[in-house]
C-alpha cells in the first residue's frame, strides 16, 4: 500500500512491484500515454497476483454496491493484514484459487463503478515526500508527486490515448477517493513515520481495525452508553452519525486521530466529569506506583543489610 525510505521520509501509495516503477517524478500536468479497454490483448491481466488493500471508503463503497452489511462483506471477501511497514491492521481482497480478483470475469470488472482506489490509480502511483524527521515541519503539507508503473504484460501503454495525470485522475474517479481517504491515509503515514520505535497496544489495534473496516460495529460503539458518557456529541451530530455512513466514516478518522495518535480534535470533546475522573485515576495510579516503588526500595535496603550482616559474621 505504501513504501517509505528511512530519510528523507517517502511513502508510496497505490503502486505494485517496485521493480516496475519508472524512475521519473511526475506531477499533475505530466503526460500519460495509456488506455485500457476490452480490445487490448492483456485485458484484466493486471487483476491477478495483486495485493489489493482496501481503505475505509473502498469498503463502504463496495459493500453498498453489493448490498451487504460490513461484517458479511469482510467475512466473504477480505483477509486481515497489517498495512505495509506498520502495526496497523487492515484488510485486503481475497483472491480466488487462480490468484485473481473475485470480482473480475473475462468480460471485465463486475464492480468497475465501485472499484478500489488502488485499481483506479493503475498504472499510476502516488507518493508523499517529507523532510527527515529532525528537519520536517509537522504543520507543512507533504509534497505530493506521481510515477508510472510499467509492467511487461501491459499493452495499454502502446495505445495512442494521451492525458495529463490530472485528467487521468478525474477520468478514473480518483479525486473523490482521495478526498474521502485523505484523513485516514494521513494517520497511516504518521504511523509509518514512527517505524519500530513504538508499538500500539492490542486495544488500540482493535479500535483502529474496527473503525477502519466495520462502520456498523463502530456505530454501535459510538452510541453505547460508555461512549456517550465520555464524549460530547450534540443532537445534530448524533443524527448525522446515525443516518449517514460517510459522516460516520469521517468521524471515525477524527476519533482515531484523537484517541490513538493524540492529535487534538476540536470536534471531539471529552465530557468534563469524565476528564476529572480520568485525572483522579491517574493521580491514584501514580500514588500507588510511588508507594510500590518506596516499598521495593525498603525491601532492597533490608536485603542489603541482611547480606551485610552475613558477610560480617563470616569474617568473625
């Protein structure tokens, strides 16, 4: 799903085999000579032996098209995976026995209008680039650029159609996908920047997986007594989250940013009384830890004195 160099930080999205990446940096106005259609000899060849990782918006769009609840879609069509070079759990599409996407036939893609983001991008890849961690300004947006993926079997590059990357994005419906995926992808990129310096708790992983894959269960979480007693959600917001899956998905990104990544989110406020309870619990935990540390220290002193006496008695 993405690829990162150690320094400077570079993350590659929606690409395939790195050996097939052309070493040319492209921008929105760069030209792309490519066309895929049923008449090319390799039609649908790119739909096999591929790792199609799904974003939250991909999952929402696909299960709506298939008229399936999230849990059934995930069970029938996906496998849990860790997002590349992170400890963040996600899902990828299950391939069939021949190693091909289950939604592809000889006639083409049966879910074409609702296809995942990685399929829309091909044969273009996108990268984010930041300065090395010690130099980068967290508030500054990452530089965005593109590159071409050129595989030997693909004959689409021999077609005469020429578009700019900007036109290609519009034609493939990538703009909408990127807008919807943006906040989630930023969380993934942020996590990748930590490398192996810190690991997420199992609880944090479960919350990330739930919010990223199953909006039905996430909605149940949001409207649980424990959640509503912890966070302030006005009536208008609650109405949107009950009725609108896209609003709920975007809210889930902000929830993850605040609860797992510690990013201050003005639209997600902890209730004052719950905040006080949390602070009191922290104080109690700290006092308990200090007491245990003092008791341990006294035990060590006692053991030291006992050992000292034993050594002195031996000398006599």
